[in-house]
């Protein structure tokens, strides 16, 4: 009769290492399933820890990207700048003062109360065309926007952060027909 076989049991170190492996894998799996973006505290992950292109488009906060963050060589030409490249109708020597005689600056000023936002528009005369604009005013003004108002004027929007009312003057540069 053959001798009975002896059963080989795993060593204690093998049992402990297998248990550690199961706990480690289970913990990572649990974290992967249970932790999401809402569980991560704001500003707790530095940008250097993110993969390239991990944060795109709608995930980027308003005004979070500034000129310092943009690689200029990656930007294309603004469509309206193509016309400026050719400067159609302008001689190689440039524009003389007679050609500029048709440009007039028109202005309008109004008072903006302290702690409020307001806007002032300066308008061209009928038949004139807006070619630019800007503003003068108190150092307490924070300009929110400065833009053309259709083809007839220029509007500047400000917030007056000063202690008193101040005058905002808007300028429009108009080209005569």
C-alpha cells in the first residue's frame, strides 16, 4: 500500500503577502469607484500633477487664462487682420495729413456716481463712420468695456470705485464721407 500523501500548506509569509495584496488592490478599487471631482478640495492638486490636455474648454474658469499663459505662435491670424496686412488703398509712403483731415474726434462726458456702474456714448454726425474711440476719466474708474456702438458712436462702460462722483468722457473718432 502506498504511503499517504502529505498535504503542503502555504507558509505564513505567503498568506500575509496575499492578504496585503488583496487589501491594497481593494483600497485602490474602492477609491477609484467612490472618489470623484466633487470630493477633491479646491486648489489641492497642483497643475504640475495634471496630464497634458486634462483641463480643457468648459473646465477652465472665467479669466483664468491670460496673455502670459498663451503661446503666441499657437494663435492664428484674426480674420479681420488680413485686410490690414494689405492696407488696401494706402500708398507705400503712408498717409499724408491731407488724407487725415477727414477724421474728427467727438466727445461726450457724464457724471458717474460713486460705487455704481455707468456708460457714456459719444456719437458721430450723420454720414460719418466710426473708426475708433476711447475715454478719459478718473483713476477710480475700472473700464468694463469700450466698444463701437454700431456704426454711429462709441460707448464706454465703467465702474466708479472712488469715494465720490466723477466725470467719464467718451471719445469717438469719425471719418467724414
